[in-house]
């Protein structure tokens, strides 16, 4: 059967070729037959992809000397006399292999320093690559484990009102059912709502749960999250039913069966547990601990005033482009009447004014790395960082390989005479090549063992740095280990090939006269490799300095409010009618300077709501979407914000319930020249009855309430209306005592868990990803410089040794120690200068692209390039100086005797 006639469910053909080439003929049928049988069983059990991967792994396991093919002579003899198979005692070249290994071990042991430097440098490079590969593969694996992942999409909402485009990760709650009802290509939809934190009670115990979602009953049928208890079709059909993750079920009920038991969820009432699911895998774009049934919460019916995360499962054979094109009809069919109700204008006029409203669809597999919409369920990753870390991993591996090849080349140059002697004694070229390649591969495998040991040691620290939970098992069970072994073999063969083929090609008489070493000492290749190494190292150093400068800029920039010494108490709504009394009691404490009741804070996880704003100017009406806060009269003074115009809210003005404050960005967006006294209308659920008109009484100076990746957006502040948080500006003379006092009062009033945070810490969470990037850059830059210097150390030791006699002659002729050190250092400094010239523009361009993502950013100064080059030069001088000074101080008599 030819290849083109093979069924798609076949083992990889290339793996069979390896097997057929390597395994002895009399064993091949048995080995291959067993492997094929296992393969077809696995296809049925775990799928074709996993079965092929395991087949390759099994083939690699068979590549041991005991299965090795006979030499040609053995096969020919076997054909002439089949009984020869019984005499198959030794695989081919086993005797020679044993000899090569023995000599290789002796050579590596004899040159212990060289072996240590070379293997440690490569081990550090391999260990770094393994860790980065874990990170990158994990980032790329998000949501790919769902059985329908290739047909699963998230429905998104895209609007343009006024001058601002806003793209939401959610869509209108009625949109999903309408899509399923109207379009044949949609097989199923499921919705998810995140209504914030809840206090969940089990008897007398109360826990604050921040990961509660309300989902449709088919949620566990569309997403491949295993149900440990309960039935997929029925767990979330009824209102007030709940599915817990395995860990959460243990938290509330221990080892008891939770099915049928009840929990009280916030003010929603008592829920019955109907199922237990596995913990949500880390490579998912949402993470919840409790899933309530969707009918348990009030469902929105308005298209313009409701939102849920809607997931769409397509039928086989339909494309999302077809559904996307058809869904644009929703605007006319379902939303035109609401636009008329909200804005008082028809759909054509709405569109004519440049406004836009429509839906989009994202593959769930791309959400984590490619989506950056408003109101994402979680902070997503960024494909740029995947690219950056992949490039860094390749660069560091390249550095380690250059080191390895460089040191292997210079190390082998000293063995030219050994090669000459062995040739005179009868060794042929193939044997010498095999010897050098064996030593090189042996050294790379030794480096791989060291690398695995390093990974084991640093994995906990790397997990903390990257915010992941990787295990060694992920390296052993996946492709990583196989890839690392293959990489080591390739590196070993490449590194050993140059000295092997060059040395083995010399004539014995030339080698024994020492003329061949001159050729190996010429060093142009080594100089190029050293320059390449330091180009990469200086480039990563520049990136590290720029990333840290940007992070410091964001943390130190004036943000328009005072984020220091502000304590935030959470869940204050549970105090109910006691809230004002509790606030007044805290305000009387000597350590409390100011106190404010507010639902929204300009940092951390505090989410601001989004409102539709109508501005009437004569007969014209303009619509905008604006973020909004609900605050009290002490909010500005507690957070240290400044008024630019007008006045603050005040209890002395009862009409302030119909007043608002704007930030300066909102004044600019609305086009107000005299904002004080302007009228704006806010819609509730989109109906005319829910519309309220407010008067602008003040303008707050702009302050950053989002990451500096984004420009300051328009913001409107309403008086009162939210009681979920208390912000306290405090004196910091004894914070722990103050916290203890407040906690005692809290427990006395509520009995619920006491939760608090500090505003500056919440602010820093805005830049967690940048902090991690900066720290990872720093670690990788240090490793790159370390690897480069290890190579430079070995190279300096070798070249200094080669020039010992020359140094002795120079000293006899009157050369000073300084002059000799300068002589030995000059060449390396030239190489680093060239590397600096090459690395600076490349790194500068890449980091300018990275800074382009920030609305507020630094400019890359010239001193950053000088600093990076200076650091690399200093470390290189320190590395080489020891060898240079040691050679310069050597007794010239002893130097001249060296040969």
C-alpha cells in the first residue's frame, strides 16, 4: 500500500521509517506489530492526535542498542544462512561505541574546567528554554481542551455613540436566544452572568465568594468541564439550584455528599446543590467556584440595557461569518424600537449621525491572548508577550549553543597532535569523526541532566514570578522532554561537527608539525560568535531597562488623587440600616482622618458602571456612553481629588440628588464650554420612564482610574446610591491596632467575615502584568549575560593559555603588566563595541513598538543604550581580567618553557 492510499488514521510514517531503519530485521515484525496494535487501540480511546504522539514516544523508547540493526555483513550472512540469526550476539558498532564512550569520559574528566564551563552554560540555557516553553505552551493552550472548541464563539457588542467607540465582551441578554431562534447555523447558545461578590452562608459559617456565576442549564454540555456529581441535562434547570467545584464543595461540606444540601447566597435566598464539577482548569478564560442557575437572577429583556456573556456553538458546516452577517439584521428587527425609545430618533437617523451598534463573534480559543474588550471576565494575556518570550527563549538557547560550539572548537584545537598520532597508528577519518561527535553529544546529554535538575530547583520561584502553577510532570509527560533530547542531539552533532571534520581531514605530517593549530587559532568564527552573543545580551539588557523605566513611570506618575494611607472596607452593605451609625463611629476614631461611603474606587477590582448619556442642545440631542461612579460628599476630600470648577456634593443642598459631577475628560467629550448648570439625561433600562435629568454642579480635575495603557475616559459622578465600600484616610502610626479595633466593631455588628484592602495595593494590581514582564526580563537578561560570560571565561582561559609563550617573550622584552592586560582585553572590547552598535537600533525599535501600547509612556533615552553597553562591558572585563592578570604576572621563564 502506497502512502497516498493510507488511511488518515495511521501512525506517523516518519516514525515507522526510523523503526524500520534502526530495529534488527528479525525483531522488526514483532516490535512494529505490537506498536501498531497499541496505536489503533489508543485512537479509539484518546483520539488520533494523542495516539500519534504516544506512538512516536514508544518508537523513541525502542531506539536502544538491543534493538539495533546488524551491520551489512551480518545481514548478508543471515541471508545466506538463516540460522545466523541465532548467533546475533552484538549490535553494530557496540564495541566501537564502548571505546568512544570510554575515551570521551576520559577526555571530559581530564579537562574538568572546560567540561564544567561548557556543560553549565548549556544547562542554564536549556533550563531557561524549558521554563519559557512551559509558559508559552500554557498560554497557547487556553480553552483548547473543550470538545467543541473549534465551533465555539463568544458574542460581543460593539457601539459608537458620539465620538467614542466602546467594545464590550458581553452582549444583550436576549441576543443569544434570538440568535438560536432565527439562524439555523446555530446549534446551541449558553449565557453566563457575573453579578459580583456574594456572602455565602452554610449554617453559622459565612464565606465571601468572589467567583460566582449564573449560567444557563446547558453550560456544562457546551463547555467540557467534567461533572463529578449530578446530571448535565438537569443540574441547573430549576431556579435556586447550584453547582459547586470540587474544592468549594469540600470547603462547605467536607467529605459529606453535598447533593441536596443548601447554601444561602447573598440576598438571593437559599440555593439547593444539584451538582459538583471538577475545578476549572487554569487554562480557561474564566474561573468560578459556584455556578447558579440563570433563572435564579432577574433576566433583562431590553437589548440596550442588559448584558450577559453569550457563547454560541455552531453547527458543523456553518461558518461564523455567515452568522455574523445575518446577526446585523438584529439592529432593525429588535433594536430599532429601543433606539427610538431611548434617543427619540429613527434607526436611519441614528446611523446617519455616525453612530453604530452591532455584534461580533470571537473564537473562545483566542479570547485569552487576543481579546482586550471592556468588561472582560478576567485579565487576559497578550500574544505579544508570547512572541517576546519565545524570541527570548530562542536567543538564550542560541547563546548557549554559540558558547558550546565556540568552546568545543577551541578545546579541540589543542587535540590536533592527538589526532595526528591516532592517524599514524591507523585510525581512519570516520572513526575520528565518530569519536569527536560522541564526546560532543555526551556533553550535551550531561548538560540536559543538569538542566532538569536546575528546573526542579527553580520551578517554585518561576511559578511565583509568572503567576502559574507548573509541575515537573508537565515537562515529563509532554513533548518538551522529547524536544529537549532532540535539541541536545542536534546541538551536540553541530558543535562536534566542525572540529571533527576539520581535524580529521588534516594530514598527519601537517598536524604533527603544529601547522594545523594555526588555522584553528585564526578565530574569525569565534569572534563572530562572541559578537553575536553580546549582541543578544545587550539587546535583552536594553529591553529590561526600558520595561522597568516604563513601570516606574506608571507607578510614580501623579494620578490625580492621593492613593497612600487609604484603607478600604468591603461589603459594607451587609450593615443595612446600621451603616451610617457605623460610619459615624469610625469617623470619631483618632486614627481616621476622613471617611467616605462609595461603591467605586479608582483602582483595583472596583468596577465602574457604564451609562448612556443624552446631551440636549436646543432641539439637537447627542448620545454618549460614559463611565459612572456613585459617591458621597466626602469622597473627593477622602481621596485627595481636586475640583476644577463649581462645587462638591453637600447635604446642605437637597437637590443634589439630581446633580452630578463630571471629570475634565467628560467636559471635553460633551463639548461643554461652560459646564456648570448644563443638563444631561441618563437612561435606566432604556425606557422613557427610567430617564432622569441631572444638573452639572462641578468639574473634578482628571485622575487616572484605569491603567495608563488607556487615556483618561469621560466619567460622571452621582450623589449616593451605593453602600458597598467605605474608604478611610488614616494615620499610619499604628495600623494593626486600628484594624483590630475596626474588625472587633465589624464582628459585633455583623458576624460576617471582615475584608479590607489598601488603595495603593489595589492601584499596584493595575500593573501586575507589567511588573511580571519587568521581573522576567530582568531574570532573562541576567541569565543571558551569565551564559555569555561563561563562554567568555572559557574562551579567555584558552586564548591566554595559547599565548603564554608570546606573553613570556613580551615580558622579557620589557612589556609591563598593564600593557599585557590591555593587549589581552582589547580584542574583546572591540567585539563588545560592535555588538553594542548592532544591538542598540534593533532593541530600540522593538521596545518602541512595545511602548506604543501605552497611552502614557516614556521616551527611550540615549543613556539606556550606554548603560546596557556599559554593564555588558564591565561584566566582560571582570570575566576576562582574572585570566589576563594571571597570565601577565606569570614568571617569563616559566612561560617560555611552555609548549
